[in-house]
């Protein structure tokens, strides 16, 4: 899955979590299979798990752009 698509899904999932947190009773998302998934306050842990999966996928897709070395000697 492309990085942009994962980022978009993650943004939508975080927004849905926010909506549940402020009292919205039902939120709906489209998953990677283009199926509609409904979350409620009772299924909030499933939404959190979905967000965690997307974050792990995104971490594996994004390339490393820099490496920082820390040493105990020097300036």
C-alpha cells in the first residue's frame, strides 16, 4: 500500500477517534478493502488497534532520510 494512502487512512482514523472522544455516537471509515466499518464508543479499542496497525505500516513504508550519531567524546 502506498505511503500516501496509509497516511490518509491514518488521518481519517484519528479524526474518527476524535469524534468519538467528543461524544459522537457512531463514526464510519472505509478500510483498505473499500468496505465501510462503523465504530462506536463500545468498539473504541478496535479503532485504536486499527490506528496502531496503520502507524506500524506507515513506519515500514517511510524511508530513512538521515542517521544521527551520538558519541561520548568530542565537542
